[in-house]
């Protein structure tokens, strides 16, 4: 067999090999993208349920506040819990909107950016939940009164209440520092990375991993 024929055979073989590799690459990308779509759809369903739940909570807390308007501690507790329920509602709606805006016809980098924004939005939601820690007492007061018609506030020791207020005031600055550090920009910090691994949504993290795999495959 002449050298020319051998070169032609190799050229034909390489062409077929390139076609097969391109086909396999496209198939893998479709599989990865489909997995990402499934994760995004799950996020949509989950956030829709959360929106409905927090709307219901807002209605219940609104009625609770109105029904106990004559008792200052119950009104304040109801408003505080309602405030953080509103934050939760806004957070869920925000994630719902972001997930719905993912356009899979866009370049992979843009899709990843949308999913990363959902991650960041989740982190903001988590931070706001931490901010409610200094007023945790409002939750049992509202819960006991609403479910058992038992007002625990008159039974609390006044000295305990004063100490609680002072301690939480002193912890406010460290809490704000902690929330500032709790960011994806600080993943190089070991405790931040571990905490985010625990707190971030598994579904969102899996979606990001799928997109990262696609991006690496395209390089």
C-alpha cells in the first residue's frame, strides 16, 4: 500500500474519530444539561411551596397581632416574627424568579451565572435567618400563645430579660462580622467553606456541579 493511500486512510479515520467524539461530547452535554434542568425544576417546585407556606404564615401572624393588640409584648413578638416571615417570603420569591429566568438556550457561562445567583440568594436568606437569632424569644411566645393559649411572658424573670437584652446587644457586632465573612468570596477560609457546605441547598449545589462539568468539558 502506497504512502498516499495510507495517509488517506488515516485522514478518513481521523475524520470519523472526530465525528464520533463530537457526537459523544454533544450527547454528554445534553445529559448534563438535562440533569441541570431537572434540578432547576425541583427548585421551582420547592420554592413555590415555600411561597405558599410563608404567605399562609403571614396571614396567621397578621390575625395574631390584630387579635392581641391590647398586649404590647404579644404585638411586638407577632410583628417581629411576621417581619422575618416576610423576609423568608421575599427570599423564596426571589429564588423562584431567578430559577424561572434560567434560559438553557444561552451559553453555558450565562446559565451557570444564573444558578450561582440562586446560590448567593440562598446565602442571603441564611444570613437573614441568623439575624433573627437575637429575638428568638418572640418565636416561643407567639407559638405558645397561638397553639396553647398560654402567655409565658408574665412568668419570665425580669432579671433574665434584662440580661438577655444586654448579652444580645453585646453579641450584635460579632454577629455582623460573622455574617459578613459568610460569603462565597471567602471559600478559602476553612470554617466558611465547611459551613457553606452544610447550609447551601443540595439541589442548587448539584446543579452548579453539573454546569461546571459541562464548562470543563468544553475547554
